[in-house]
């Protein structure tokens, strides 16, 4: 199987998955307590007014017809209007999603900058005091919930010592990096705790492989062996773990954005849930599904790049 065919196959596999997600989102929103018409009208809700809103939104039609309309509107870029903010959901998502993507990528980069060198350092000094300290540090980080780490960083590094802003997004790329450092570090540290354990184990296994001993016998330098042979092969299993955890970071962003008052889709989701803004909930859930699907696709492509044997399977 060529690389192009592999990519095409992965794209084709995403299509039915996405339609299943659309149907589940469509059904779950309709199983929530209350109804959109009553949420729109509030205290003015009467039977006649509710019937009129339901007819306008197509909620009086059969369920399958409603789903067909929902799918058609989605591909036309029409996700409806926010019941609370009275503006198109697509415009809201378009405004907020770059913030969440920036935060997630920022957190991923921080996690890799922490995990790769520390995992390599721990593996090369296996069963020493340094190895034990590194593993213990990240074990503590793995045990702490994200919101607790967020609150501690916000309290001390933000409010008490004033090293970083306690909220907001900033204006310009450098300001984004500065304002989002604490929330990105929160997400990245939690992810690094998972990656360090996995990558350390992979590096130890690769270091004991036959081809590494052969490379040393040929007289290759230690740095060349580590970069070209050890890390490249050890990262193969870690890439999949990174992809899975990036998907989890989108979920973690919901809490982190709320704690640090970041205007991303995570905070918008919290507001929509408390406000029973059904249209926004639907649109954001589908947005998260698309983002996670794209991340998984990119993970598979990176996996193929590191291990070309995957193309032949």
C-alpha cells in the first residue's frame, strides 16, 4: 500500500465516524431536559408561542427529517443561532476555536520539551537517584487533577508573585505566548507526566536492541546513535500516545479556559451548558469531534513518517 492510498483510506474511514458522531450529538441534545423553545421564550413561554418557535426551528417535524435538515445545514455552514447571544453559532466558533487550538498546540509543545529530554536523561541513568526523582516528580503531576494545578499556578505565579497574567489572551503572537503560558503549562505538564513514563520505557528497550549494539560496534558516535536510531525508534509508540492525549487536551481545555478566563471554545461550552444553549452545544461538540479526528489523522501520518513499514500493512 502506497502512502497516498494509506492517507486516502484514513480519510474514508473518518467519514462514517463523523456521521455517527453527528447523529449521537443530534440525539443527545434532544434528550436534555427542557426544550429550545422554552429557553428562548423564558417567562413568556405559552403553548402557542412554543408551537410557533418549534415550527420555525423544524422541531415539529419527524426525527429523521430533523436530522436530515441538521446535516444539510451543517454542510452549508449553518449551525443555527445562539439562543442566548443571538448571533450565528458558526461565527462564535470561528472566533473562539483559534484560541483553543493555539492553547492546545502550546501545551503539546511544552509537554514534548519536558518529556523528551527528561525521558532520555532518565533512561540513560536508569535506576539512579536522578531517574527516581524524575519519575517521582511526574508521578505526582499525574496524580494531581488539572484544575488543582491550574489554581495553584494561578494563585502563586499569577496573583501572588505577578510573574504571569491571571487571565485573558493578549494581543499579538508574543502576548499570546505570555498570557497563555500558565494554562499551556498546566495542560503540558499533565501530558508530559504520561509521555515520560512511556518514552523512558521505549528508550530502554531500544538501547538493548541488537541493531544498537551493532551500530556501536561499527564505531558510530553516541550522539548519532541516540538521535538517528534510539529516539527515532522509541518515538514510534510515543507518537500514538501524543495523538491520543492531544484529543484529551481539548477536553482539558474546557476546565483550564474557565479557570484562566480564556475566550476559547472550552469556556464557551461551559457557558452554553449552564445557559441551555442547545445550538451552541451541538456546534461545539461537532467542532471538538472534527479537531480530534484531524489530530488522529495527523498522528497516523507522523507514525508512517517514522515507521515506513506501516504503509505496507
